[in-house]
């Protein structure tokens, strides 16, 4: 499949240099390869598809079992919710990894070195940590009501952060499971979270339309950015740490058009904004920072040029 010309519904949304990758199924996730040459997505029709960025051609189509969760461009887990097990797969070598037992999932995260896997359970209000080399659980940590709305490891893998539907944020040390910080004064759940590339700041956003920027060591609130004007469902930070992109969500219906805003993190100002056709499900920067990939409930991935 090649890059297609912009269809009329998107013509007013994307600019002339932007592109659209078409898909036979609605993409859920977005993962660029480390070299930025391909983009991979798990789609709602039970397939993981990969496209070549330079040509726009689909180069791989992998059928996966129901319950599969893609965790990275070449890494996914098959979740058996009946037996509470997960089997990790390495797509790069088509190799099965460890079987993880006793797993319950509402949200997942994997450490940058892929040695640790975290899963949130709304049922028993906990977050479990697993050693991916052995498949054994290492920690079970008490969490908030409703499970995690966002779950993220720090770049060094030493900290795990969970934002909950009870509007609280909890920060733990991964080795000890010690709760080192709890933020309980927020006015809504956080749906998106990402560390800056240097690991010095954690950025979150969600229901209350506010972007929160915390110091990653002390968890002191550095800044709040306002102006997106909608509930924020997704965010991404550029590889150089200078640009933040946020995607919107209309709380009345996910089918309404919403805003995608580009922020200069130094000034806290919006530099440009575009419209997305529906709720923004995912945003990702390419490794070279030249593209922002977006999914919004259509059979396509929009590639927004940052030039």
C-alpha cells in the first residue's frame, strides 16, 4: 500500500506535506522502529501491520490471537484472560519469550530495557511487576480505584508511575515497591503520560484539559499549560524534548472532530493546531522528529510533518 492522496474528509485537516497510511483494519497502537524506517500498528481486526515509511507500502501483516497487546514495534504479549497468563513474543525473531502467570490487565507498560513488565488490575486495585527474563512476578503493589488510566516507566526503569481513575497519581520505586509519592489533588483522571527524553520531567494530561509538568525526581509541579480546550486523550514529546503534541477527546462522543495542538515546551505556547476527525487515540514522534503519527478511529495512520 502506498501513501494515498488526502481524501476530502482529511483535506482540511492535514497540510500538503502530510501523508496518510491506509490500513485494512483500524489501527490501535503506533510504534516506529528504532531506525525510523518502518511503523507498526496493532489493528482492531486482529492483525499487526508494518509499513515502510519512505514508500508507504505495507511490508508485513501478522495475524495475532484475541487478547494480544502490542508493547513495542517488535514485541507483543498474548493475554489469556481466562487462565490469567501472558506469552510474550519477539517479532524481530518470531520467537516466544517467557510465559507470565497470574496476570490481570487494564493497562500495561514495559521498561525501556524490556527487563520489567507492569500490568494494572482494576479488579483487585493493584499493579504487578514481572521479570521478563524469568516470567516471574517481582512485586504486587496496592493501587487506586478503577485501575490505571496511564502507566509509565521512567527512562532508567527505576520508577513506575500510575495515574488512576480515582484522580490520584502514585509513584513507586520498581526495585523495592516503595510508594515514594502520591498526588491526590487533581481534578480529573490523567489519560496520557510520557517522560521527556532526558528523564528530567514527566508530562501528563487528561480529563481536566490541563497539561501537568512535574520534576521527575521530586515530583514537584513545575508548570501547568492550559489552552488545548478539550479533554486530552494522547500526547507525545519530540526526541529533542522541545515540542509537545496533545490530542483531544470530545466527552460527548468520540466521533466528533477534535484538536491536535503543537506546543513549544520552552515558552509553553501553542505553535500550531490542526483538526482530527475523531478522538485521538495515539500520538508518536518518529525517531528523527520529522513526523508525528496519529490514529483517530479510522482505517489509517496520519503522518503529520513537523517542518
